C-alpha cells in the first residue's frame, strides 16, 4: 500500500511540476508581448507598425571613428505631418518602443485623403534646442509638444528650428560625439499615403530605411616623405549646433554661432594625435566630427608638423580638388591626404591663424564620400549606386557626355554579370551609345582595400535622340527610351538618356513640372520635383542659371531651391558673348507622386545645358 501511494505521489508531483513549468513559460511569453504595459492592447484608432532602419554607411573612405558610429537606437521618435512637402502640418509625435529586439511605433490611423510625412529621429541627445542656442529642453513628449503645436507648426519649421545641444565657445577638449558610448543623431523623412495596417516604415521593397547622420566626418593622412604630421591642433570656425534633420538642400546659417575645437586654452597639446603606420601618419581612428558648415563660415584646420627638422603650424582651408571652397555636408566623410610639403609653416598658432591658408605650400588631395547622394541597390554582400538615374543633354552637337558616375564595393569578379550595356539596337544606329568604359565592364574593388570604386560613364548623344522616347510613335509603333544598364551579379540599375535642342542665346525658361507635354520643342519636362541645385563650375556656380519657384516673389538664393508643388523653373539668362556656354543642374524628383507608396522613391536627374552664343552679323 505504501509503495502504491508513493508511486501516486510521485506521479502527482510530476504533473504539478509540468503544470508549473507551463505556467512559467506562459508568464514569460506574456511579459515579452506586453513589455510596455501601456501597449497591452491596441485601440481601434491606433495601428502598431514595425520600423525597419539602419544607418546610411559613409562607405568611403573606410575610417573607424566611434564604435557607435553605426548604432541606431531602439526607441526613435516619429513625427507625423499631414500634407505634402514642407507645408505639411504636425499632427502627432510618438516615441517607438522595443519588443522582442524589434522597433515598433503606435500611430493614430490616418485615411488616404492626404499625403503624410513621417520624420524619424534616432539617437537624440538629452536636450533639444528650438531656434536658438540659449534654452534647452528635455527631449520628451511634453517639452516637444510645448514648442511644436500640432495643427500649427509645419515640417519645414520643425526641421529649421529643432537643433542639437550647443557646444561651448571655445570647445576645449570636446568635439561632437567623440566620447565613449556616444551615439550620433540620425534622421529620415518618409512619405506615405495613409497610416494603417498596410503602412510600412521601410523602403518599398521592404529593405531598411537608410538613416542619415546629422554630422560630417573628417580625417587627415600624411604620406609626404619630407614632413611628419604631429597632429591637428585646432579646428576653427565650426558650427556650435546642427539641425536634427535638414529639409531641402540648404545648409543652416551658423555664421554668428561658430566655435573652435582645441585641446586647451593655450594650444599646449594637439587636439588629435595621429597614429603612425608604415611611416605614414593618419587620424582615421580619431576623426573630427562637425555639424554642417557652409563655405561662408571659412572653416579650417591648424595642423602641426615637422618640416626639415623644425616644428611648424599650418593653416589648411577646406578647399576641394577643384580649388574651390567646400561646403561640409552631413553624413559625408572628408579624407585629406598630404602628398608633399613645399615649405615651412608658422612658429605659432596665432601667426598661422592670421595668415592666408597654407594650401599652396601643402600638396594634397581630398576624397569626399558622397555615397548618400547615389541611388543605391544592394544585397547582403555588396551595393551598386548611380549618381543619377536620368541624364538630359540640351545640345545641337553629336558628342560624348559624362552622363553619370557609379559606385560599388563589390569584390566578386563575376565571369559574366559585371556589364555596362546600351540599348542602341532597340533604337537606331548612331542615335546614342556607350563610349566609356570602353570594355563595357564594371571594375571590381581590389581585395586589399576597403575603398569602393567610382567610375564615370560617358555616352555618345546625337542631336536626334530627342525623337527616341516612349512618348513618340513612328508609323504607329511606339518608340523605346534610350538606356544604359548596369548589371553586377544580381543587381541591376538603369539610367535613362535624353536629349533636347541647345538653348537659344536670347535666353529661356525650362519648366520641370507635372505636365502632359510631349512636344520636344516646348521647354517642359514631366517630372515632379522636390529640389535642385546648380553645380559649381568655372563660374562657381554659373550666374546665368537661376532656379525659380513657379509662384511667389523673386529669390536672392537662385543656386539651390526646394519646392512643395513639384514645379521648378530653370531660368537661363541671355548670352551676350559669341561663344556657347555650358552648365550642370541636378534635380531631385519623385517618380510618381500620385502613385503607390513604392513609386514615391526619389530619383536624381542630371541636366547638361548648352546655350548658344550670340550671332555676330
């Protein structure tokens, strides 16, 4: 009997133990599902959306910098604006939450009667500033809504005024985000048609959004055999603050809000000491981080080094390879390489600061990472990007043009799938064609480097290519567009090549806007535009090209523009000289503003304008 009872008790204990384990597992599972108690249930007015994001890589040059340079926080903020463009009005601010190692945000459902702009801000600082460098506010819901009234404030106003914490003047032994554990503020703006269960905070193909850092990165490498780099002593005329998100192409005006990075008040030590590898000195693992800075700020470096056995200070302005001043842009990396030094610098920092820049005495080149301006397709192994997916030449000549650049970090030497091809055979012989690279192959990255390859593509364009577009018909048969297509492994990218007549000497206005026009003689092109800028060239930039909105008063800044109505007018002034002149304009457009979410992907257009000279009678 005792043995029988003992067996029964053992059986009961096993059952109780199993029940306890099941209950425990159930409780653990429930804890994960309701990690934030406030989100235990989702009301009918709300929708829970997963956020797919990662940081937009600098990609080039390959510098280490912060360990947390790539970190995207798990609880970004999402600002919801109703409407299109910069005039969209704020309707909701929500902080995302983490659940089972994923990011989610709980947004109020919104009907498909409007466009909606989702501004995503990751890694905010402890405080934000709004429109000044004086008053800081804790980055929380109450303070944010206290400064930004829903239904009143617009997207452009928020982007203009929502600022980072200001640096001291001078900033001693401190640079933005150069301390252990620091994470860099990042942002992204996504347009959607509605907010409901079909909305995804991701790219149209489901891939993560590429967040953009609010800062730029700068490194210096010395390869000169007659010079030893001792360090970066100071970085002068740098902005104290930056915008958390930049709406449009303009850079925040910081001319009255500048500071200086230096190690101490007396410049007794370098701000950054380089490492030495193979007789070269470099600061790749200790980069300078700085907020966007327009060329008018005259930002420059003070370098210390040894030339012919004596220590000197050199003032190095931020001048590009084209010998013009540089704007310092967010999420760009600037790598200065000193090749040789041609003479002595100055004995003191004060003398170096008072002098003209030593760029003439220092032979150097600069590599600028502008990979975030490329239209990129990628897989898990490599990427392929083009600088623009449309090229339009206004020309009467049959000639070669640099239509676009492409960039890749692919190291796999595919036997077949690394081609650059035109579709001339689908048009007519001699209409257009690929000229360079001559072999029609995509160059692969060397196995011994981490730097990607940039390659320019030249295309032959005839003055009758304008008749070969899919809006044109010949004997009832629809014609094809001209394309250059890149294929690298399983990645494919195509660039549309177009042509129009050269512009008259008397001047004209090109209208890039939604239009049904198909007449190639009319200066209207059917694109929904977001922004544009005139490329800096020999005229730095050409003063005869003016970017205008479709309505409103005349603007002083005609070199760049951001619009809300999809319309950008390019005014070309009369040419009083006998020689023709050329200029380049870049536009950012949306492929189909009235289409599905997937068609809201932006594309860049490169416009090469040739204006005829004034005829001499």
